[in-house]
């Protein structure tokens, strides 16, 4: 259940991050998942108290939070097939259904723990709904998208910014700049309305 008034201000870095009950390294708690949208509530030096959509809060190293735009960018362009939120919603529902089915089999004893681990490996979704606003993690494009009910726009991405031949126009699909070699996913990059 989402806490009333929850609006993400930051995203947890791509490798997740440790969290603490208080701004004290001796009081660890459950770590936060990668790319989890959070709301910054309080700062105390490098410490930041964040609120999750379910109302749970914790202290983290605020220097590692990825800031997201206050007003998610919209392209202003007419709705196109690529910007239609419905296909991504269907993929999200299918992923959740696969996870739910695996949990059901695990709980009824028809699936062992290791098989559950194998069956759920690679499943990844992220969803925040706040009235007409929707944030979804698009695993195919490795990006967070924002939907206003009619169209999607990129909110944050795992890819480095991409260049076009003419910055004033969209040349369609582009090749991402090579990311530095690192384990796991490349860092999340917040994008501006012009895609830069």
C-alpha cells in the first residue's frame, strides 16, 4: 500500500544500498533494493532519511541517492506506439504473475528453494502509482519511465546519455555510448526533457 502523499524524489543506486534505523552505523537494518523510488524526508550531514512507498523509512548515505526530476518530463509529442504505456503494463503484470506463481508453488511445497531461486532469477519490476501518475521500470530498455495516463517518457535510465547528429531532432533508435566496465548494471542516469 502506498503512503498518501508519497512522491519519489530520488532513486536508490543500481546496486542497492545499506540502510540504518538511525543515523548511526551500529544500527543496520534491511538494505534498500536497487532502483527503488524513495522520498527524501530529512538530511543530517551525509545521512538522509528516506521514505518508501509503503511508509517504511530508514537512514541512508544521502550522497549515493540518485535525484529524479520534480516534474517528470513529457515529450509533448503525439502518442506513438513506442510511447503507449499499455505494453509495458502488460509485461509488468506478466512478470508479477510469474513471481506470484513461483511463490504459490514454493508455499505449497511443489517447488524447492533452489528451484524457486532459479525460476525467479532475472525477474525485475518496479511500479509506483500515485493517482494519475505512474512510474514503471522497463527491463527491456533498462530505464524508469513516467506515465500520465496517455504516454510514457523516460524518467531515469541505466544507459549513458546518447548523442544525435542534430540535437534538435530525434533520429530514432541510437547506440548508447559505451559504459565503463563494472559488475552488474551501469549507473542510473537521470534524463532531461530533451533527452540529454
